[in-house]
C-alpha cells in the first residue's frame, strides 16, 4: 500500500472508530469532503456517548460543557436520531483531535490521561476544557503538533 493510501486508510479507520460509525458506513468516508457530508447529514447520539467515553468524561459534561445541549434533551433522543449540523460538525472536529492525540500517544488510556491533565502550554487548563470551541480545538491540536516535533509543551 502506498504511503498516501495508508494514511488515508488510517485516517478513515480511526476517525470512524472515534465517531462510532459502522464499518459499512465508514467505507463511504474517503476524503474530508465525505466528513463534511457526514456533518451535514448528522451524526447520532451514540457518537456523542462514544466521544464522552473516549475522552473520559461524563455524558452530562460532554452535552452541557462542550456541545451546549441539556443532558436531558440529549437523553430523550433515540440512539439513532441524527443530531443537527452544528453539533455533528463539532463532534467530527473533536474526533479529529482525538485521532491526532492517539497518533501522538499511541494508547487510548494515555489519550484520556493527557486530555484530562492540566497543561502549562494551554494556560494550565485541561485540553478537554477547550473542546467547546473550534479555536480551543485548534489550540490543543497545535500543542499536539509541538509534542510530535519534540518541542516541550
């Protein structure tokens, strides 16, 4: 497999794992445009539950602190109910950061631990506390890039 094919496969496989997308549905995600299409069509409540578990936070925290949705409103929805475009796109961006974190630390438990530990490079905030905005996600991604390059962060 060529390096580009391998990285596309790795991206596709890993992102769909974080988003709790079925293997059949994941085969249709080949490019960033497919992720945009997925965000526009909506992800399910099950994805939010999977993200919370992967991050190591409660459903209440992810719903209220990150997605600004009442946990009661979220819990009333069926597991297969599609969420709105804004929430879906935000969840996909979180999954991208989780994927980057996993590429850096190579272990799901280390991912959880790093995301939930205060970081000096993030103004002594836990990375997960910045997941509520796209700017915050970008900051976390930048710190991960510095770690990859061997720069103290």
